[in-house]
C-alpha cells in the first residue's frame, strides 16, 4: 500500500514540472510531497521525511500567501460605477 502511495506522489511531483500556472504547480507539489512524506515516514528514512516536509511547508506558505493576495485584491477592487448619471430635477 505504501509503495502505491510513493509512486503516486512521485508521479505528481514529476508531473508538476510540466505545469505552467504557479497555483496549480504549488498545489500539485504540495500533494505529491505530502504523499512522499507519508511514505518516507513509514519506511523511516529521515532525509526523505525532512526534505519532503520542507518542500511541503514552503509550498503551503506560498499557497497561503497567494490566497491572501487574491482575496485582498478582490475585496479592495471598487465596485463598478454606473456610467449613466440620473438627470437632476
């Protein structure tokens, strides 16, 4: 079972090299490294655990920053103003 998890994680991490959109690249890397982290934790390989944990945390940090930036720019955008002005009475 853990071998399957490692193969899926490895496939996702390698596939991330072909992704151009930074959001999807970071998300794919986060998922792939999470799976590899589980695998390396199970087979007790400290180098694999530490390296995948670091890459996982780095990608999580930048994904959270990306979400924060998107929500702040969306909320700071003023609503569209109607171009027609009502006639004065």
